[in-house]
């Protein structure tokens, strides 16, 4: 089983993208998936978590993801103890940042960085980074295929925004593969 923890702020779509990844895995990838949020009565901008589990077999564990295979950080201002808690030796952290050098030597784990905000502004005209971060995750993990993610985007998002998000996920995927 692969477990992914998404760190974002209210309104950034961290739960939406956790759910979309689960849909890509289960509806299109023939796997089992769970996606769920962890938040209280927070407001827009407050830290929130999203979780996704993906497995070839039925998932019976319904608890919060404590130790994960991938940590995806949509907003680098969230970097801190909550992000690095529960890392396995081989956990990979993906951070949306313009300054990757800030994270050198901070943890023993592999860190992958992407300028997701810049890509989102270029493609969407808005700093909504969740689909870009999904593209980065798929590029390094292959927990699901890029095509399965694109199909989930087509099914989940309104037609007026799905094509741009498909373009964004592709650009992010390509950027990480080229790095």
C-alpha cells in the first residue's frame, strides 16, 4: 500500500487533489483507494491535510496516515514539524517552492521541488497548485498513470477548467521528469 499526505491551506484544494488521486487509482487504475481530509472548523488559509491510500488489495485501515510514502507540500510556508513527522526512511517529500536550496540538508529524505505556483499562474492564471503537485507526484512515484489522472480530471472538474488543469498536470509532470 502507498500512503500520501497532502499539506495545504484551506482553499488550495489539498483534499480535492487527494480525492482526485484516489479516483484516478480506483476508477481508472483498477486499484483500491481511500481519500480523506483532516481539518476542524478552519477557515480559508488555515493548514489542512489530505490523505490518499492506494493499494492492489482492499484497504481496511481507516485511520489517519501517520507514516507515509510521499509527502506533498502545496504551500512551503507549512514546512516544519508537521511536514516531517511520520517519515519513513524512503519517504519522498515534494515541495512547491522557488527556492529549493532552502531545503538542502534539512532532512535525510529525498526532496523533490517544483515551482508549481509559477506553472499554475502561467496555465490557469491563478495560483492554484494542486493539479501541478499531482503531476509532480505522478512523475516521481508512478502510483498511478498520468493518463488515469487526466481522465479523473475530465470527470471531476468542470469542462471549462479541466483542459487547463490537464495542461498544467502535464507541464508539472514534464518539469519533474526533466529535472
